[in-house]
C-alpha cells in the first residue's frame, strides 16, 4: 500500500507496477487495520472500463502481517525485492 485516502480508499501498487484504487472489502473492514507498506491481496475489477488518467479499482481482500510477508519473501512466494521496492515509494 502506498497511500491512505480515508473512507476505506487506498492507493495500492500491484506486483506488475500498476497503481490501483483499493477499497477494503466489507468483511474485513473492521477486523484488520491496514497501514502504508502492508502487503495485501487485491481482486481487480475487470468489469470496469479503463479511463486514461484514472487508477484502476480493486478490492483489498486480505492483509499480511509483517512476519507473514517476511516469511513469504524468504520462501520465494513473492519477488525478492518487492518489499524493499514498496518501502522506497
């Protein structure tokens, strides 16, 4: 996650480098607190028409803790430099 706008809206960078307007799904809205730099799972909206100059939208369906994201990186489930790239944004 790169930026928090409020009202369950966040700017999220995908693994491929695409910026998304992330919306926290209702089920996890009050169960998980999200912060800038957290590793999340996105579900992009494929039914939405892409417009130039606007971010694509996606639901945030899960957030990993710092310990979980480090474990995923150490066991090669995510790219080696992905978490470091997120810290440099």
